[in-house]
């Protein structure tokens, strides 16, 4: 890992961002942050009531996550964030161009839907998964990891890949 590397673990809801992010941060000995914890209450309520977020809803949230990443740019961090669109990734990357690596946890709609059916206690209803896939613009430059690997294998794959993303 390059000193100060910022890893954004991205993908749709239910792909394993938090699990993989925590494991990766532990291996790298850097802090982990779950982007969901930085949503304003209005966003959480909107999603909980079954309504997808708009670009405007996400703007301030993405700015907070960019500021969080900037604040950890000396020692590095891992942040779980859906980062579904390219313009969201551009906003997250501002001021961190060469330091930010996107890790895309890739799975099919059916694979992730079956995982969400098992998940308990999360505000994101399974009905919003379709809108997340419709919004998703798979990154052109990222470390891509299949969700069909075990969490340990996924982290090993991320660590094997030393790719630095370019916008």
C-alpha cells in the first residue's frame, strides 16, 4: 500500500462493502468508515420509506466523505460507499486523484438480491436494489472483485492488485 492510500469499497447495497472494508482496514492497519453513517437523517428516512436518493440528495453526503478522505490522506483509510455513478466518484476523488483506489464488489442482481433477503436490521429495503442497479455505472478503472469469493479471498485479491486508479 502506498502511504496515504484511500480505498473506496463500492457497489450496490448488499454486496459486502462494510464487511470487506472492515477486513481490509484491519489488514492495512488504517481506520474504516462506513459511508452509510454519514447520511443525513433525511436521506436515511427517504431510503427507509422505499424512495431512491437523487443526485441532489447525495451531493452533501459525498462532500462529507471527500472531506473525510482528505483528512486521512497522510496515513490512509478505507471507506465503504456505494459510489454508483462516475460523477460521484469524481466528487469523492477531488484533491486525492492519485491516492484514491476504487474497489468494485461485483455481483449479479440475483446474487445480491438473495443476500439482501438474509440481511437483518438495515434501513435499505430490498425493493431499492433495482434502482441501484439502474443507477450503477461500473467503474472503468478499479479493482474488481467477485462477491462469490469468500471475504478472506476478496481481501487477498484486493491486496494482490496494486492498481492505482486514474479518473
